[in-house]
């Protein structure tokens, strides 16, 4: 195990008196890397048990709504792209071309 030192400040109010304030040093044992990793894994498992998972009907309904929204947004972006392409690629150069 690794040890860490933690310094705690005293409740001294008079910084001008030499030796009046002492700093307490507490040695804390810190678990190793793998012990912390195992503890993290167990904590994740505990939190996942607390999650309220959607049932199949909610999952299907939400998935359909997301797919429809993505298709709608794609259509809007495609329409904007088409309009900007007509304006910038074909419209502006035709103003400066000699015919």
C-alpha cells in the first residue's frame, strides 16, 4: 500500500507569534491501483442497479421518434445545401460571365 501525507491547518489565529501554530501531519494509507479499480467496478455495478430502464414499448417509441427527427433534419440540411449550391455555384458566377 502507498501512503500519503495530508497536512491539516491548525485553528491558530495569531500568525505573528512564532511557534504558536503547529501543523498536524496525518499519514493516510491509500489503496493500490488494482484495489481502486475493483472498487470502481463495484461502484459502477451498484449505480447501474439503480437505473430505471425503459420497457420495450418506450424503447420502440423513442427510437421511431429519433429516426423521424434525424430524417427530417437531414431533409432540411439537404434543402439548404441545394439552395446554397444554386446561389453560390451557379447564380453568382452567371452574373460575371460574358454571354
